[in-house]
């Protein structure tokens, strides 16, 4: 009987143990599950919803910043365009001011002429130039109604020097034509300022080519130096004496005589002159018939 009782209670005990273990596991699982379920809303709210809110906030901030940046960029662009217009306006004003200042300086230089103080000088503006060297002429805006006469000598003031330009060859009512010194038909009595040796000045037909001083004695070669000043002599009764023509650039012997041919670099650059002076030594009260021919 004892043996049978032990055999009967043995499986029951095993079953009870298994049941107890299962019950404890169930209680633990239930406890954990309940606690977890309670915390799920907090977890969802704290991490998932919070993450979504942060993402939406970042997206909103991005679009807000982008719109603000575009608006600011448009404002900067408008400001830039306004500043650009002001800069262009200032540049125009600066150019106008510079032109007026240069014009004023040129007029001051013209008024500062001191050579031939006793002669009457008629200021004129160069209004036209011959486009070719065929006729080599300049046109000024003064004529016989302003006192201009034929064969009047013409000078200009440049770089602090009063230099020879040419002479008047044709006179109309309000304009005149000048023959510049580089014309091949131009001649003027001239001399070396240092040695006083006299000769004849002649143009070579081109503005950028030196003038020729002819008939200077060969004996002057020993005293001649580059840079010596050449002036008018006044012996031709057209150009007053001591008007600066230019400086000696070089010389050579004339092939057909014993005289020298001296190259003279003009003192006045005719490509840059705008104002000239016609010199009236006689200063007549009214122009004669020859003046308007």
C-alpha cells in the first residue's frame, strides 16, 4: 500500500510543481505586460510624437528661413540696384567735373600767355581738321568779323610753352583756315636761339615727322647740340621774332650745298591743341580787302 501511495502521489507532485511554475511565470508576464502597457503612451508621446514634432518644427523653420532669406535677398538686390544707379550718377558727375576742370585749366593757360605782350591776340577754337595730309589744314571758329586777317601768325600755349602753330591762309566771315607748320608749303624765317645762326624752316608734309631747318652754315656744326632751341627770326615780316618753334633733334650735311639740314622737333603737338591765338601785330581798326580774299 505504501508503495502504491508513493507511486500515486509522485506524478501529482510533479504536476503541482509545473502548475506552480506556470502560474508564477504567468504572474510575472502579466506584471511586466501591464507595466509596459502603462508606459507605452509615455514612450510614444516622448519619443515618437516628440520626434515628429521636432521634424515638423525643423521643416517649418526651414521654409520660414527660406522665405525670409528670399525676401532679404530681394531687398539686398533692390538696394544694390539703387546703389549702382547712384554710383553711375556719381561717375557722370565726376567726369563732368573733370572735363570742366581741364577746360578751366586750358583757359587759364591761354590767359597766361606772356610772349608778345604788345600784340593783339585773338583766341580761337579749332573746330575741324583735314582728315588727310593732302591739304594739311586746320579750321578755327573766328573770321574777319572777329578781326582775323590773312597771313596772321598763329601760336598755341602747351606744357607751359608758347609755340608756333602756323599762319592764316584763308579768311571767311566767321571761320578761318590755318596752314600748320608741318605743311610742305610752309616756310618761316628761323634761327638757332643760342648761336643766332639764321635759316629757313620748312615742313615735310606729315604731322609726326620733324621739321627741317635749312641753310644753316656748316660752321655751326661744332657748336650745335641736340636740344638747342629754334625760334622765329622775324625776317620774313610774317612771324614775330623769338616765337619758339622747337628743339634740335639731329642734323646732316646738305647733299647739294655746304649748309646743314637740321631736324627740329616741334614744341607744340598739333594733334592735341584745341585753342590757338592769332597774333595781330598791326591791330588794324577794320579788315582790308586782302583779309577776306
